C-alpha cells in the first residue's frame, strides 16, 4: 500500500484538548478596570462654535510650541519640555491680543503641553534608537509638525472633575441625559458679521452667551469615577463625546437588570484571523467578514472624484487669478459626503468586531490567536484594502482586554510561527505554502487539511502550551503531560535546565 492510499484522520478540537489533562480555569475578574463610554452629543450652533474655538486655540498653541522649540534649538541647542512650556501659559493668557486663550477650559490648554511633551520625547528616543541601530530610520518618529486648520483631528479635552453628567429620570435604564462642561456658560464666541454685502466691508465681533447643558445619548452609562472627557467631530455635524472612567467591568443588561456572563462552552479555542474568512475557529466554525468598506467603495470613490474635481477647479482658478480662493459651498459639501461614508464604515466595523469578540471571550476560558503584523501587511498594495477592511488589529485588541475583564485567558502566539504549513496531526512542516493554496495533503501522514482550520488547531495547541508554560494561579507548568512529553525547541533552553546540564 502506497502513501497516497493512506488517509490519516484529521485531529479535532476535542483531540487537542484531550492531550492537555490540566487546563487553566476561570480567574476572578478585576474589581475595577479602565474603560470608556461613547456618547453622541447634540450641541447647538453656538456650542459648536465654542468647540471649534477651543480646538483652534489648542492648534494655535501647538504651533507656537513647535516654533519655540525650533528657535531654542537653533540658538541654544536645547528643547523646552512640559514644565517650561506650561509655565508660559499664565503670561500668554494675559498678553495683549491673546485674551481668547483664557476662554477654553484650563485642562484643555494644559493637555496641549502634555501631548507636545510626549511627541517631542518620542522623537528624541527614536532618534537615539536609530543611532544605536535598534530602529530603522523610516520607522522613527519625526519632529512635531505644524497643524493645519483643515485637519479634522482636533478634539477638546476636559478633566473629569470639571464635568457633570445628568442622567434622564424618565428612563433610568437608558444612557440618555445631559452633560455640563466647564466654561460653557461663560465662554464668549466671536462671530464675524459682514457689512455692505457678502465678503465686503468691515467685520464686527459680537459675543454670544452659551447654554450650559448639552443633550447626550449613548449605549452605556459610565458607572465609576470619571477621569476625563474628550469631545471631537467624528463627521460633519456628528459630535462624539468619549468618557474615560474607572469602574467595575460592564455587564450585559436586559430590561434594566444585569445579566452575568454565561459559563464557557469549551475550555479553550483557537482562532485564525484572515481576509477571506474573518475568523476560523478550531472547532471548524467560520465567521464571514462584514467587509463594510467593500460595500461602500463605489460610493466612496465617486465622492472622492467629485471632491477632487472641485478642488482642482478651485486651484486652477486661483492660479489664473493669482490669489487664494476659499472653498465653495459645493466643494465643502463634497468633502462632507466623503467624511460621512468613512463614518459609516468605521461604525459598521466596530459593531462587527465588538459582536465577535464578545462571543469569543464568552464561549471559552482560554482564547488563542496569532499575533499579526498588520502594519506590515497593509504595505502590500494587493492586500491593503482587504486587511484594512478586516480590522484584525482591532479584533486582537478587543480580545485581550475583554478576556481580562471577564477573568478569561488570552494568548497570542508568535507571528512567525508556521501555523498554516505545519500538520496539526504529525507536526510535519512544509517547506513552501503559497497563499493561493487553500487545501493541502500532509506528505508524512496523508491527512487532508483545510488551510485555515489546520492553522486554528495549531494556534490552539501552541497557545495552550504557552499558557501552561507561564503558569496560572490554579495550574502549574508541570501538571500537563502535553508539556512533559512534547518536543523541546532547539536553542531555547531555560537557565535552570542549562545549569543542571552543566552540573
């Protein structure tokens, strides 16, 4: 009988778990965890103008810090960090012509100094790592750059002790209510009014009072000590407030009552993340990808072409007249449509990843996955769109913190582990395995493997070995026969084993 006639049985998840008599158990969840609740807020026009004024003040201050450090390095050969920059704020707020710098909340202005200090120190640390040969020059962070008014990355940061959240009493189980922000009831918004026709004449500055409370709506009310609040414009006309707080792990609610996390269905499960299938479990289950960007790519390309045409027409007209021409209403509308599509894609992807990671961490005590170099995979132009649309990096991040919240274990195996081209039955490793090969037969034992299911089984087996090697409060590394009888990796000996052999 030839080897081609022999077809070995492909191992299952139960076979892999049976080789580990001692498995980690559920741990006690932490009492307090760092988490955030996201709300949609509904400010009026005057409050939106205040938010934009605060964001503009922070942007001006950041650019001022960049300019100060450039001059300091040119003339004195040094940089100014957070303590020195923060000491300039009281004098700058009292300077003539800079009175508007005192309008935003103080925590928002001080946060600019903290973020600039982090950016500057990151630049210096990466520069030192490049000189020592620990980092490539392309991967190193550059010197902090000037920020443009056209960037939509601005946000408002407010300390938690200055924020008051008011829950709606009509429906106490829903995350509805209002938020009161500091300085919102006394900030003066300067509105430019035109005399003598459109874009002609002088400009008057009129102060307007602001309403203090802003209506909010979200999915989960923060239950704990609020540490900070961040407000940003996620899309044109869509304002988002993120509340960071320290509180107990969240629980599912049904009709206002807490529901405990169900008991796990299996001791451990491995997942192979990919593009054709979002996740393939070691039990053979497959999760089809949502592909939110693929579904809207035609609309997005049409909107991008429309905005590009109108931008180019404006630039050609400005070059012909030799003066700057502001964006027209149609051009702003085109950019707004493009931003709305990105907003829809982002929300759909977050919803898909949250649903999958919730089910994955609830079903198993130990969740195993492969550490992926997502940033490196995106550099491949043939895979960039699919990899970005799959959201694999976000899935790994959510699996890690949700496992910690529920007292479960999460193990990431090495990204260079040959999970796809190693036989899960006999550990035979292929020399080559192309991406187009979805099924292959092991030349050693004759097992017919599905590429993704075989990788998920290997991830499960190697992840359990890594979890038991670390040791848990209830399982020690010596309690599993799978580790005692397993093959040792060449060149990877512990100091204890090396000392014993030397004796």
